[in-house]
């Protein structure tokens, strides 16, 4: 009995079945891979969106914190100015105040010229205001206090670090 034709037929049938199964597995793998890629793209989009939203929230919070900090610093500088102006106006009660007025008037005249108009100890301001034509100098006590604060520059900024 010759089994060779049966063996060839079984082998052909088995190979055909294997090819069908491999094709089915390849198709299933391709479908699974496509679904995985689609899900990965979807997750990436969601992640980008969430990241962008988180970045916006972070930027908003940072901006808000900066605004609050600047507002607080501004209030502190304003308070410093108010206190400094009040303190410097008390110089009018000091026995050395007339000598200070003389020095400030002399400085105004040196800067503007001897024919400058010099107002000494203006009410509520103290100090000196000098004018000559369109040019003026302000050596009132509040102005001097404000300049002293402004001259602190980085030193004043260092108070908040």
C-alpha cells in the first residue's frame, strides 16, 4: 500500500490550514496593533491636552502669585514712604532745622543761580523749593524722604528675597 498520496494530501491540507491560521493571526495582530496605536494616539492627545491645561493653570497661578507679591511689596513701600515722610516732617521741631534750611536754600541757589526764587519752609512740606524760569528743584522734606527710599534700589528689593 502506497501512503505517499495520502501523506501529500494531508501535508497540503495541513499547510493550507497553517497558512489560513497564520493569515488570521496576522490579521488579528494588525487589528490589535492598529487599535493599540489608535489608543496610544488618543492617550497622547489627552496627555497633551491635560499637560497644556496644567501648564495654563500653573501659569495663571504663577501670574497671580506674582501680582499678589508685587501688590504686597507696593503696599510695604507705600507704608515706608508714609512713615518716612511723617518722620522727616518731625525735623521741623529739631533745633538744627534752621541750619538744614540754610544748606538746602544755598544748594538750590548753587544749582539754579543766585537770582533763583527760593521758597523756604513751604507749609505742610518743609524744606526748600527753588525755581528759575521753567527749571525747579524740590528739596521739600517729603521729596527728600522719597528720594532716600528710591536711592535704596536693590537694597530695598533685597528686603523681599
